[in-house]
């Protein structure tokens, strides 16, 4: 049989959330900047690759037609 879940009061829930948020290792400004740059460069590279593949497939399909 499944165990019954206990209900937790709203106040206790938010206190536990605040306690857990204090345990989080937050990145500093330099790390955030580095991670953001990596994400933006990666997104741009993937967009470029998709654009190139799309152009190549379009050329191939138009020549078949």
C-alpha cells in the first residue's frame, strides 16, 4: 500500500525553501559572465549549422525538382 503523504503548512514550506536556498553555491559575477558567453556562442554556432544544413538541403531539393 502507498504511504499517505502528510500536509505541510505554508509557513513551514517557505521556511524550508529559504533554508535550502542558503545552502546553494551561487556563482559569482565572473562565472555568470563566462557561462552566459558560452551559452550565447553555442546557440549562435548551432543556429549557423542549422542554417547551413537547411541551405544545402534546399539547394539539393530545388535541383531535383
